[in-house]
C-alpha cells in the first residue's frame, strides 16, 4: 500500500459538509467567571503560595527563585480593580490562576483609589489599604505574585501644597524626577505602603516574597517629557528649580561663564543672503512653496495683497487637520545646509485664534531626520514677529523648512526669511555665577551642538540620580527585598535603567488614536490591520531594546479592541518572548474597574470579557511559563557605550529610536535569533548581515515561523512537542505542524487563531489531554465598526450590548493516533464537556472535524 502524506490525506477528505459557510451565524460565548476543575483550569500549574521558594532574584539575565528559573505570564489590574471586596478578591484570584496568570501588576492605584476618604493624596485610606491587603493575600494563596507600582498617576495640587497644577505636565511627569518635595512625597508613599504589615500575610510588604517587583515610576522620565516639549513652559517655582540645577551642573563642569562660552562656541555671526526662493510670494502659487496633506486634511492656500507694510502675504485656511500632527504642512524644500553653521528663520504671522504651531527644519527625503530646528511659535490674532536661530546638525543638500501642527482655522504669514548667521550659544546677559544660563527648551532654538550635548548629559545625570537614589532608598532605608525597576525603556537613558535590578518595556499594536482631544471617547480610531502581515511588528521593537545580560519584562502589551485580528497578539508575544529569553509578559489589562463580570467587551484594553483573547491564555502560559517554546540557540548583540547613548540621544532627541537597529542591526534579525544591546565600553564588532529580502522567517530553533510569502496573507506558527499555534490568514492552505496537520475552512475574515496545548505535557502522540481553542471574528451584539478609510475604524461611544458573540471556526485537524484512542468534546463557557463529537479514522490517524454547529470556541481532546 502506498502511503500518502498527512497533508494529501487531509485535502482528499475535506468536504463541503465538514466546512461551514464563511457567514455562519454568530453565537453568544462569554467565558465563565468561575473556575471549575476541568481542562481549562491551569491553577495546578502554579506553585502555592507564591513566594514559597523565596524571593524572586535576577541572575545572569533571567529571574530565579530557590527552585530555579521562573517566568511570568502576567496581567494588570488598574484603578478600583486593585481594591475589590473580599468576595470579589477570592473570585478574581481564582480566575486569574485558572488562566495560568502568575503575577499581577497593581497599576494606577495611586490615581484616586488608594486615597479613599483622605483629605488629600498624602495619606493612604486604611479602609482601602485593607482591601488591597486581602487581594494580595488571595493572590498569594493562589500562587500569584504581585508587582507594586509606586507612582503612576497621582497628581499633586493645592491640597498637597503645590501651585499651578493646571500648567504642569499630566501626572507631574518629568517634573517629579527633579522637584525635591515631589521626590520626598514619593518616598513617603513608598514608606507608608511598603513598610505596612499586611494583616492577612502577617508580613511587611518590604519583606514579602510574594511581592516580586516594585516599579518606581510608570512611563515617566525627565528626558521624554523634555523631548515632548512638556517642560518648555514650566511655571515658577518649578522653572527656577530646574534652571538652578542646570546651572549647578554647568558650574561643576566649567567653573565659570568664560570657559562655558568658549566651549559652547558662543558667537554672533552676521546674517547672510536670503535663502528662500520667492520669499515675497510673487505669483498666485509661488514656485518653491508647497502644501502637503493626507487624505483627511482639508486645506488651501492663497497669496493676498496688502499685508504688513504693504507686502504680499500667504493665507492658509485649514478646514480639517490630518491624521498626524504634521499634516497639513507648508514648507519650502531644496535648501542646502552646512553642519555646525547657524541659520536664522524669521517671519511675521497671525491666526484667527490663538494657537501654537511648530517651525521646523528636516530632511526633504527619507529618513526625514531633524536638522536642528523644532521651535514653537505661539500665534495670536495680531501680526507678530518671530525669529529662531538654529545650528545645522549635519551637512544636507536638500533640507526643507516649514510649519506644522495646524488645527482648523486661518493662518497668515509674511516676510519669511531664512539667512545664514545669527546669535548662538549664550545671550550676553546669561551668567553661570548668578544661575542665569537658560534651560534649553525642546521647542526652541539658539543652542549650539555643544550646548545641546551638555543639556542632554545634564538630563541623563539628573535622571540617573533620581532612579538610583529611589532604588537606594527602597533597599537601604526601607529594606525592600523585591526586585526594583525604574521606568520603561524608550522613555529615558537606558544606562540609568540598567543600573537597577531588571529592565522593562511596553508596546501596543495599533494603539487607539485620538486626533483632536486626548482620550476623547467619541473621536478616535484604530488601524484595523493584522500584525502577521508586518514581520516583526511591535515585537521587533521590544526585542531590539532589550539589554543583554539583564532580566527583561514587558509589563504592558495588547492588541487593543476593536481590532478584528486582536486575538493574534498574546499568543505571538508569548511564543516570541520565550524564544527571546524574556522573563515576563503582562497583558494590559485584565480590568480597569471593579466590574469584574461584564458580558461584553467594554473598552480598548480590558480583556476580562474578551473571549478570543482569554481562550488562548492557557497556550500562552504553556509556551512562556512552562517553557514549551525553546530559547534561541544564538544571541546577537550590539555593543553600546555610555558615550554612544549620550551622543545619539542628543542627535535624535528620541529615546524610542534608541535600540539595536540604531547601531546597524537589521530589526528583523530577531525573527531568527535572540538580540539585545550589550552596555559596554568595548568597541562594537561589525553587525551581522540581516535576513535579506526574504518573506519567510524561521527561528534558529525551527519552532517559530513567520510567513508573508503571499501578499496580505501572513501567518505565524509555533510547532513544539507540546504546543501548536497558528494565527493568520488561511487562503485555502494546509499547515503541517510536524505530526499534526491543520486545515481551516472559510471564515469571515479568511483569518483565525488556533492554539493546541498538551495540558498534561506528554505530546500529541501520547496519552493525555489537549486543549484546542479556535477563534475568529468576535464582537458585542449590535457592535458595528465604522470605516474611516485606509483601514481606520471606530465605534465612537457605541460599543454594543451584551453578550459577546463569536464566530465558530470550521477546521479539520489530523492527529498521529488511531481514532479508537481519541475522544473529542466541545466545551461550554465554563470549560465543561458537552456531548462528544465522533472522530474519523484516516490511515491509523485521527481526523477531528470541528465547526460553528458546535457553538463553542474551545474543545478538549482526550488521548488514551
């Protein structure tokens, strides 16, 4: 008898009857809040109580306890979710353990929740603290560790003795890295919380082994807040404090003003000839000037007579702004610049309403890099003169100078000039001896390259003093035994974060955009696209920022709702993180409020009722925590010195770009090997060659494959002895995963996520239980995505009603066992078995046929 391959056998037996129509009716399926003892309950995988093997430690780039290596499949609780009632705490802890979650990050609890009935945000409410105590106790009893965030979103105001609250950065970010009393109050809060004895565990939090991590300050760094321009208009007394710190730093380095002037190459250079073409706006649409806009932006410009001093002027009318802040933009390109030379931009301008625009100078070609000018001009309804002097940071033959950040309205410009020359460095009246040297503002000008480098060095040093000072306080003054991190990578200098116990990062695939007002629940959109079509996606950015030799966690990750492909996110990062050797991944978030049992998807981030995400949680825990996915065989690193970091931060003014990629590593190399930055003063060897022009990326372990061979039809697979995963577009293809073969039928998006997990860890050809989860289109009842074009969708405020509705995925799965030894059960919302489904025999193998007629998204396979 001639033997045929499993794939050929499967194709031969596939029939119309076994595969449902792509438009099969949706059915309600909300995964139950309870935790019955069935195949979907992974609580037995967790060691109880958490901390039984001693404190979590960082050793040789990984996390360990006395029992060996430990990894975390974790989640976040936010705001009031950190303070459930006792009954809710017991239920939440049990459900998280059921999902295989072994750590919870307590996030945003300092916003309002922990203060309760206190008169201000200085004294923790004992009643609220008791609720937190009981939750942490319950988590511990269920084998779940805790990550305590100290500062996330507490804002200091008049009740706490701080002035000008409305004029400060949101949550005091950046400011609280240097303002002395804010730092003092952060330490008070840490003392009050971490030296508190939990009455249920009988242990101080500082001495509690179930408290695995303490995070000092979430997504908060002096550098990023300065880079975003959030510190440019700080009011007093904060501005004076910052300026005095800056001057003290300069005095320590230079001693006196004369030495500083010489080092900064301060000087006054005569203005040269006009560099703009048609600066007098001759013609109805003068050559050289351009208006750029995306499809959303609606704007027109015209030349008007009789402007200031009788000159012609430009009128720009913006009816609708674009999807990004730089659309529309008005500019002139083709301008040559010489590195280290000063240039002065001058103009008159006004608007029909007060508004801040940005004058900038960038490359007029890819990669569109900044060339030294990004200055804010606060327009009023009257004509006003503006002048900005900048120093070109590189030679450039084709620069463009222009204006961005317009909102709807009318803007007028006259007497535009760009000339070589100007006053750079210190102004004549600025002296170190009287703290008179001005702070460099991000949206400003007039700084030489040397001054800019000094200021970045000052920010890095000031940040480091804050992070390392807080770390010393926690450990030496409070006796904290938990691992401590500062904030997330990409917000400030990496060297500062690497001085703590471990490093952390955040990422979101297609985070919601709010084009006009932050977090406007009516005015938002997401890009409704699948990451499988974009090799690397957000995962490559995370991998290329990792610090080699340090334990690494990702404490926030999600593919936010209502992305139709969002179920791909958690299985992909769980598998990829295991391959990269990461120590933990946290979904964001399990719940952001005290409603723990909704029957519908409630917002962008809460996963507590997202059936398509929760169904694959056991697979994620198996791949990452149990270690089903092996670590890469090879690790590729780039060497980065402290000088490299300071130089690049000054040049780019963008910590998000600080990664292996910046130093020549192909960002896609992480799909083949583990990657990371090695912080060392040793010279960097030549970066290895990237994967080249390929569309199929196979990990060096051969367990992970990311395939984009067909346009707009990417897929991602995991193939290990105890875990199988497919997520992506089907296109009628068959997917052999070693001894398991998967064939997916028509679905609404021609897309699905399928995970198979050997719960007993024996393998797909061995006796045991296998959890099969298949998900596709998921929505609330009456939830209708509105298309805005270019893959952009929104729901506005209409997220629909109860319950969650799911698509049943038709599929055939070929297992390497005789059918008489295999039983297949569809599972209900609680994970309990329903009536068995007959299995079919195919040449001593078993064909499992599942589909929408079973009205479930998961199944139990039992092998005898």
